[in-house]
C-alpha cells in the first residue's frame, strides 16, 4: 500500500465515522420514538424494552452505511480540492484518476460488508423483532377482551387459567354485561361466577385485573373435600385476577416473511413460488380441456354421463353435452376464477421475493455507485463545502428512496418487473457516475470558481445543448 493510498484512506476515516454515527443516531432515535408508544405502559420488564429497541438498530445500520460513505467521499475530496492538495498532486504527476482507484476499492469493500450485513444479520434481527412484537401484543394495558367468546386468562402461579365470557363490552367505559367466570387458578378448587353486569380496570402497576361485579352468584367446588359445594349470592363483589397483566409469553414463530430471509432462502422461496405458478397453469389447462370435452360430449366424463343418463332428453343433440349449457358455463367460470385468484396471489408473492432479492443487492452495490458520483463532484466543486455535501447527498439518497419505494409498490402489484423497478435508480446514477469519472482528467481542481454559481451555469449549459440538439433533429425531420 503506497503512502498516497494510506493518506486517502485516513482522510476518509474520520468523516465516515462521524457521518455514520450522526445518521445512525438520528434515524435510530426517530424509529425508537415511533415504536415507543407500543412498549411503554404495559408493565414490560426493562430487558424486554431494551431488547426491542436494540433489534431496531440493524435496520438503521443497513440504511446509513451507504449514506455515510457518500457523505465521507464528497466531504473528503471537497476538502482536498479546497486546500489545493489535488493541484499539488497533479503538479507532482499524479492524475486525478489515480486518486480515484483506492476509494473505488474502499467502495467495493464497503459494498461487500453491507451485503453480508443485510444477508446475515438483518434478516435474523427482523425475525426476532417480529416474534417479540407478537409477544408484546398479547400484553395489552387495557386488557382487551373479546365479546361473546371464551377468553383464556393465565394465572400468576400458573396452576390454572381463568376463562372469562362476556356478552357485551363497552370499550369507552369498560362496562361489562352478562359476565361468566370459570376460575381454575387454585389447586383443587373450581369456582364459577355469574353476574348481570360489571366493570373492569387494571391496578396502577398494570399487573392485576380488577372486576367489580354486580347482581350475581357463584358456585364453588373443592375436590379435596368430598361432598363440598357452596353457592354464594352477592349484590356487589370485587374479583381480582392477580398477575395476569405481568405475564409475558413468548409467541415466537418459525415462519419468516421475505424481509426475514437471506438471499439463499429467498431464492428457494422464489423457485417454490414459480413451481406453484406452473402447477396452477397446468390445472387451468386441465380445467379448460375438461370443459371443452364436456361441451363436445367427448372424453371419459361425458361417456360415463351418457351411460347413466340413458336416452337423451328432448331438445338435446345426441353426442352433445348432457349438462345444461348454463351449468357448464357456471362451473367452468367458478373454477377459472378460483385458479386466477390463486395465480394472482402466488404471482404477487413471487414478485415480493424478487423485490427483496434485488433490493439487498441494490443497497450494497450503491456503495460503489456513490464513490463514482462523490469523487468527481467533490473535486469539481470544492467551494461548495458542507452545503454541497448535504444537498448532493440529500438529492442522491432521495432519488434512491423514492425509486426503491415506488418500484417496490409497482413490482408487488405486478405492474413492472422487479429487476428494472429496483435497479432503475442505480442504472441512472451509474451512467452519471461513469460520465463524471471520464471527465475528471479534463478538470483543474482550483479554489477559484467552482461554487454554486458555476454549478448553475453548467446545468444551464447542459440544458441549452439538449435544446439545440432537439431543434436540429426537428429541422432535419
């Protein structure tokens, strides 16, 4: 490794770490703030809250890693040009393109790290976060019961559950109508309570459920005492279910969505979906074939139908369909609609898998494309400073964000091919980056000029050339 290469890499290190830490911190705080409402106030253990917060971090890192590289490249080469280091290197016989090669290798290295992170770490974090959300959803601070079904409520000691049945629940006042409780929380004791109405709330620590019941009675049976049976009438009774709000169950599942799979899993899932599509096509062909045979009175189905029918009815042509034509149309149309529904659903799932595969590759290769864009722009406009870094980064990342989001929607709906919708922003910036790199040898990176006014003049010049070319083509036509 030459002195120049080491110098360039060291110059990029501090801006990259600063940009990575700043961007990751901002996006992470924003994401945590959005999800905090679903975690606080449920009596969750602090370790569960910290785990949920930590599992959000990998998704943030996957986004900010390429963004930090683009910011670091723009800032570093802008600073090198501002301090006339590019001019000094050019005077010593080092072409600007020679400075580009070490940073291009850095882009490939960052691209590989990003791909491995998105393929190995991010899917597992997403999978654990999904299972954690499912577990948290079972622990609601308002203890949401469902009407007219048996609600199973686990007890604190785990001996036995409560079974609660309520005909009517007012979600605003928490009033209950026609309450039945089957209590199996105590060993050997079975108690059934009926009440005309009641109210429900949790204690201040969200651990115990308090049911205040009115106008009811209860039956109690103790299996340890032979012949024991008690009935108790009450006008008002406080029924406490202890520990039901402090119970946290693991609702983990091995089923994975497309964002919880590695590339190898996604490829297997796509092959499976494509095989299902081929199977649905074969079934559709068989359905159409059977419908035509029935309409023409051909095939084994029609032969068996004719043998059982005996003499054909009046008005039916011998050898023709034995079933009424409208029934044949209805049955064929029903089967076709069902197969089309299955086909469209499977096709959409296959597209979603294809989108996720291409997205992982696009995000990782964006690191190389950002180097192609950042190096020439940083050298060409050194007086842009931090403002130039912010504006260029925002525009490039914004185009990527809009392109990937819109492309994903189009591909999921089957409106476009997942490859082109995901790779469109990368192709655009790749062409732009190659063009800018090819022009690097013609630039002299001086501090004079190269400000925002020059950027505006260059843009206006380019647009003028396009207009002139358009006029010549119209005149020739």
